[in-house]
């Protein structure tokens, strides 16, 4: 395989859409909140970095400025009904929550509320739904272990690696997801180099060396003036969300496919582990030897989003060497026992499971199996 594997415009089933974000106009058609801007789009609060927020007003009024997390939950109030004059007004956020703790790494945005007498106006771009855009992977550098792509705007990224072949009947690309490289994480704009070993979720299969190797990158634009924080190694955002209190400021909307309208615990792909129940492990071949034509697996999910993900509607797809062999409804619980029919063939085969939510998340893993021959 060459040092750099380049990719064409393969969409792998993703729709193209761009969301435009704008302020909400106040009464009378003349906006009081003229402009809201930040001086930077990312910061590391663990080393004392902060970000100033500038709000330009057309008229005097009382202003409330709140920092919200990716799900619209208030994190910090920077100004509470503070008197503000027409012109530029500035507040600074130091990357800490209301309790003074450094926030977990994520994308945070702002809500600005203005009032004067009976007039009310809100600037809240996070409340405008955004839609995923398919982004091309420029190349995968196997020697340095990096997937390179470019984001035109700060975005939430979902990057999956797998294999895909064209179905001769439907003309669509089909195949298993073998690795979630970036799991709905925020990234700043510009050229991105994502570290990746080239291996699947099990760490046993080198996807990047496969003939049908593909990458799919979906990028959902972040709300205007979002700030991506990094550097916090003590708390993960999804884990912190398990103990989050309060109410989201986002307008409730129906949940949809491609991750639309989901909270972090509904959005993330959990880790999947699979274990052969009717096989014996061969350390030499790094594979399970199975007798018979049916492989029995114990399937488990783990991580903060596991329980929420498992409750979503979806399907379980079984693949052998990248070819779909069966599809059923998702398991009713986890751990669960799953059976996979093994087509007759010689040698070691890759058996892959994709537990897919109808909302877009996929739990995936692969097991190497030597079964009965022809």
C-alpha cells in the first residue's frame, strides 16, 4: 500500500446540506442585537486561556449572556439582565462553569437576550438546526497514521472507516463500518489531521490495507461563534452529561436520522465487544476456530451512551468478509446472544457486526473466525 491513500467523492449514503445561522430579529423589524462575535474559535482553559465575546447593540437595554453546552444546557451566566449601552459591549469567558470548574472538552456557544420595556430579542444560533455535509478525505498517510481533510467552518465531525462494494442490483455502496475514528466530536475550521492506526475496533484487522477500504466523513456546522475547548483530561463531556441537571434552552424538535436533534447520550456510538461462545482461540492465527456453520457471539455495549443507544430503534447487520449475510432487528438488551450464519469457505474470515440506530450512530466490531470449509 502506498504511503498516501487518496479518496474520490464517495458519499457513502450521506446527503448534502448547509445550514445558515442568523440572529433572531426583535419587534418592529429593526434588530437591537446587531452583531455578536468572538475573538477566537477554540481555547485551552487548563492553561488560563479565555475568550472575549463582543455584543454590538443598536439600542440601550438589559442584556443576559449565557454560555450553553452542545445540548443547550446553561453552563455559565456571564451577564444577568445587565444594563448595556448602544454600541459594543464585551464579556469574557474563562472556560469554567458556574461552579468554577473547567468544562469538559466540547463545543460551547452563547445565548444573548436583550430587553427594553416591552421589547424582547434573542440571539441564539444553536437553536437553528444544522445539517451534515459530506467532506472528502484528502488522503490517509499510513506511515504517519493520519487522515487528512479540510473543514471550511468549525464543525461536529463523524468519521468512520470500513469497506464498501457496489451492490450490482441497487447500484449503492454497501459494506460494514469497522471503526469509528471520530465520534461526533467538535473540530475547528481548517486542515485537520486525525491520528489513526489503520486498525478496526478490535485492533486485529488492518482496514487500511483492504482493497475496498473507504472513509466517510460527515461534518455538521457548529453554531455561529461557538468555542471548542480542549485540554481537560479529568472529565469527559458524555460522562459529565450523565449527572447534568437543569433544562435545555433549545426548542424541542423531533429526532431524525443523521443525528438530528439528539443529545450527546443519544448521539454517540458506544463501544461494542463481541466474544465467540462456540469457538476456541488460536493465538497463532489470532482467530477463533468454530465448528459448524453457525457462529454464536455474546455482544456487549459499553460507555456513557450504551443504555440510551440500546433503547433506540435500529437493526443488527451481520457481515462476513465485508458481505452482508443477514439483518435483524436490534437486540432487545445487552449483553445479547447473536448468531451469524457462516457461508462455506476456507481460511480465516472476518465476521463484522454493525448495530445501527435509526438516528445514525453505529456500534461496530469484528472477530476473526476459522470455520468449517466447503
